[in-house]
């Protein structure tokens, strides 16, 4: 298991755990990040990530990406 910010670009990953405070977990859930869901990193720029989740592209900060374990 590793944080999303360390995942290889272009590889599909399964979300295993989401950490952080309840409000952070809720925010990520609202963006489509759910345990068991599929996610892939499309690009990384300055530590921030563009990820594909549920057929959508979402920008995620490095801080949030560290809370998503794949």
C-alpha cells in the first residue's frame, strides 16, 4: 500500500484506504474517491495531480493525494 502521490502515471490503482479527518474523507468521497474504487494518475505537476476517477478528471493537491492509499 502506498499514497496516491507515489503511484505510477497511467497505471490503474484500487483505493484501499482514505485517511484524514472526517471532513477530509467526506470531501474526497464527494469528488468520487471511495474505498474499492478505481483511480489512475494522468499527470503530475508541481506535486499536484490530475487523476481519473469515475470517468472524470479531478485535480488533487499533494496533501490530499497523500491521504489516499492505493
